[in-house]
């Protein structure tokens, strides 16, 4: 897959993961997150795949908007996607802002997220 097509594909997957229908579905989350998935949240808390599969489907999904995507290929079948996110949670009046980084891996089949980190930032 050429770099432009890969970038678009990974952006689509990243956007899919923030959709309420995906966040509420153990099946969809399981499909798009690698078994060795690891996350460092913007809060500083760390999660593995089992934590995400247990927690996300029970939460009220926030409204997440993403912008300024950038993709770089790290190795064959391994890519990093970075972007900025605005998150509006139902329990907060003010949105939160963060810079996000995801690492995606393909073993010749589907791409799955293996790592995600959110770093709090100033509004943009």
C-alpha cells in the first residue's frame, strides 16, 4: 500500500475508533485493537486491551473531533499516526485538548492499533 493510501486508511480506522458505535462494541474494539495493545491516556493512566474492552462499552461516549493528521511509516507493516483531538465529555462543560499518537501494525492482514497515547495540550 502506498503511503498516501496507508495514511487515509489509518485515518479512517482512527476515526472509526472514536465513534460511539465502536466504543460501545466489544466486538469492534476487539477487532481493531491488537492483543498486546497498550495505552497511556491523557490522564496519565495506563490501560491494556482487557481494560479497554471492559471499560469503554460501559461509558457514555464523549464527542471526539480529530484534526491535523500525520502518518509516518516506521517499518514494513508498522506506522505511526499523530493528530490533535478535542474531547467533549457529557460530565464536563469545557472540552479537553490533546495531542495523540497511535502505532498501527499489520501482519499482512488487517491493521490493528498496538499503542496509543494522549498528551494534554492547550486549546487549539
